[in-house]
């Protein structure tokens, strides 16, 4: 009996030792794997995505403000400019961070999305307070382009601002565009007129940018990158803002990039590639209707609950157009957008 007991105790001891050994071994394996995966990467630290280049990103450290080229953990997809991230840096012999790896994405306060060629919504930039819709005297904006941008902006819930650039090319009387701009100002939209050759406009723009993260959107060639180039004092900061495409002789921007503007306190501005056509196929009819801010008081006031505001009797929107409380061109624009949704 005692013999058996002893052996049982022994067995128990042996098992215990083996179990401890096994546990130590797996723990060691895990540690080793972590060390291997991390290489000589340092501690986790917070940062912000400054630009996105497919497989790699530029991340600015929140700690020292330096930008580092980073690659991504395999499971991290869909990061965009403006995203807050957690990353780790790898240092060289002198202790300089030479590259990094992004290990996690932070919560997004807001995200600007844009439909791609296949009408699929794709995020363009994150954590934005303000969308600056840039248009210009040249290329001349087609009739309802601004309305499309405004509807898209209203749907994101991020405040839009209209920026008319190249006012140096305006006729002396201001022309039709000035009149158009006044119409939007009357709707309550902040409006800024700029030219890369006019300090006044640039100062007004800077004042609007202070203390916020803004994104420039608009057609190609309206001068988004040129404006950023003028707002950045430092040659070094301007990298990429106006890198010339030598084949086409243009400055076409290909990736969204975040700039900090030292000329205004806390101003961050994201440049984004121009787009030929701003599709609204991702929105439904109600979102488009609500995207016209001056329609809002009349929504739900029509005689028929399912009123589509075409020819229906008792339509509150049509009546408001009749009374000139809604501008007929804005209403026509609204109709055009709805028709374009139906084509798809
Ligand atoms: N006359 C005039 N020309 C301007 C002004 N701002 C920009 N330009 C010119 O407009 C052209 C296009 O400017 P960009 O800054 O590349 O335009 P962008 O909006 O960044 O274009 P994408 O990157 O393709 O979206 C350039 O030839 C600029 O020199 C301006 O205020 N006045
Ligand atoms: Mg550009
Ligand atoms: Zn109606």
C-alpha cells in the first residue's frame, strides 16, 4: 500500500514537473514568436496616418511629430489618411527609427467615403471636421456639380465649406459664379473665395482651417494642391504637394495626404485626388432630399405621405418653389440628381 502510495506520489510529482516544463516551453515559444515577429521593434505608440501608398503608410508619431514609413500587420486592411493608429518603430544602431509597423487602428470619429468605379463606397479620409469643396473659375463647374458635392457632404454629417478658387480669372463684375456663390451663402454655407496670387483670400481660408482637420475635395485642376502649397511656409513640408507628372505636364494628385499648417493653430488639411464625376449612387432618395438643406422645413408637409415632389397636388416643396422660398435652379438640380439615381 505504502509502496503504491509512494509511486502515486512520485508519478504525481513527475507529472507536475513535466507539466511545468511543458508550460514553460510553450510560454518560451510564444515569447520567442513575439520577439521574432517584432524583430527589434520598440514599444507601442500612438500616431496618425499621413499618407497611404498601397502596401505602406506614412505615420506621424504623436510623441515626437516625426513621420515614419510603416508597413501593416496582415489583418489590418482599409486604413486611410487621417486614421489614428498604434504602431511600433524599429531603430538602427544609432537609435533612429528607420521604419515601423502599424499594429492597430483607433476609433474613427468620422469618415469621408467616395464611390469607386464599381459604385462601391471606399473610405478616403478619417477623423475630419470639415469638408472644403473646391471649385474654380476654370475648369468651369458644370451646373449641379456643387449640389452633388453638398448632398454627399450632408450625408456624411461633416460640415461643408465652399471654396471658389482662381478668382484672379473672374471678370471684373464677378460674373455668374459670384452670383451662384451668394446663393449658397444665403443658404447658410460658409463661402471663401481664393486665388493663389491673393493673400487676402488665403488668410480667410487659413482662419477657417484653424483648430480643425479639413479635407479638400473637388474636380481635378481646380487648384487644391496649389492652395496647400501656398499655405505651407516650408519647402520641406511641401513634399509631394505639387510633384509634377512630367508625362502630362500636370500636378495630378494620386493619394490623399495630410498636412499640418503651422500658419494656423492646430490646422490640418488633407489633400485628395480630384475626381471627374461625383456619383451619388450610394444614397437613397430620402438622403438626397435631406441633402438640400433648404428643403428640410417642408419635408413631411406634403399632402401625400409618399409624395415624390413631381406633379403631386399639395406638394409642399413645389409650393415652396412657387413662392420662391426654394430656388428653381436648386430644385431642378435636385430633380437631375434623382433622375441620375434612377438610371443606375
Ligand atoms: N490662375 C490661377 N491658376 C491656378 C490657381 N490655383 C491653381 N492654379 C493652376 O491650376 C492648375 C491645377 O492646379 P492643381 O493644384 O494641380 O489642381 P488640383 O485641384 O490639385 O488637381 P488634382 O490634383 O488633379 O485634383 C495648375 O496649373 C495651377 O497652377 C489660381 O488661383 N489662379
Ligand atoms: Mg492636386
Ligand atoms: Zn412633395
